[in-house]
């Protein structure tokens, strides 16, 4: 009996492996008019594009993939990689960013059949998860700009245009450890942290704000922004601590009437 079970498992593994190897799709996937090629193996796909060279797409999270399909989206510069399992389908949309010369996973849709006696039910539940990072985890920088400070105008533009996914991806391409925070550029760095927090890059905002506060502990507004970032990350203890320092400094400056109600409510909440 054990030998039979092992044989079945081995057969499945061989089938799964062979079915995922060397799947090739050709088409016009990026934004130019030159034909591209996508080659998929067991745990990744390689996008061979004239604009982005060989970019590796990690699909190792979909190891239960029985059917893998690649489609050109209706939107130019976007592709859909669909992974079908036994009872679920994962659809990942990748969008090409011309400025960063890279592909980014910007939307994932999970479809799963409901549990119950009728396995052929056409109803599905959908969960859309927004993604923003470079799919090959390489560092791509805007030409001529490799520091956070030099990207300030780009950050403002992306924020105002509500291109939050691109903004978050851009920030992930910059080494935040190389910061030269001085009194002259303090307002700019504080504004960058504000834009990052509002765009959803809360971890990066926390990192920058902690650096600002460490060097300039009397930067009152930084504690407010830090509280918002920690609150968005779900760390309410650290958020209350930052909010408390903010309210204390505002009171010391005689500006207690300007403290937002949301800060007071969060500090007093349990």
C-alpha cells in the first residue's frame, strides 16, 4: 500500500514538474512595437523584452499550479499570468514602468470555489491585493538621481497624480541608509516622509522620521507623521508614544488648540 501511495505521489510530482517546464509565449507585452517572449519554468518566468531585457518573475508561491497561462492585457504594457490549481485561480497583473524600465506586480486576484457539495458552482469570491515592488527585486534608479533628496520633485508629482504604486516602487529602489539630514534640508525630508506615509510606504516613512527625530528631537510635526505611520502599520503602542510627544511639544509651544482631534482620540484610546 505504501509503495502504491509513493508511486502516485512521484507520478504527480513528475507531472507537475514537466507540465511547468519551458512554457513559451510570444507577443507585444511592453510599450514598444517589438515582439517580446516569456519563458516559464517550474518556479519562475523570464520576460525577454527589448526594453527591460531579461526580467525574472517569481511564481514559486504558486507551486500548486496545474495550468499556467499568459495573456496580454487590454491595457498596453500590462500582462496577466494566470495560475490554475485544483479549486482556485491566481491572476497576477504585471505592468511595465517606462521610467524605471521594469515590471511591477500591481494587482493580484484570487478566485476560489466555495466549499460545499456542489463543486461545479460558478460562484467565486475575489480578493484583490495591491502590490508595488519590482518583480525581480533589482535596484532601478531614475537616471541621474540616486538619492532620496534628489527624488523630491518626482515624489511630489507621483503623489499628486495618485500614482502610489509607482511611488512606493521608486522608494524601494533607493538606498535609504545614505541620508544627509541637515537643518537646511530638514523641511524637505519631513515632507518626503509625509508623502511616503500618505502613499502607503509606512515602513520607509518610519525609517526616515526616526532618523529626523534622532537628530532633531524638537521637530514637532515629525512626531505627528511618525504616529500616523505607526498607526497605519498597526503598532498602536509606538503610535501613541509619538502622538504623546507631539501633543506635549504643541502644548509647550502654546499651540494646544491646533492639535487635531484624531490625535487626541488615538492617544486616549485603548
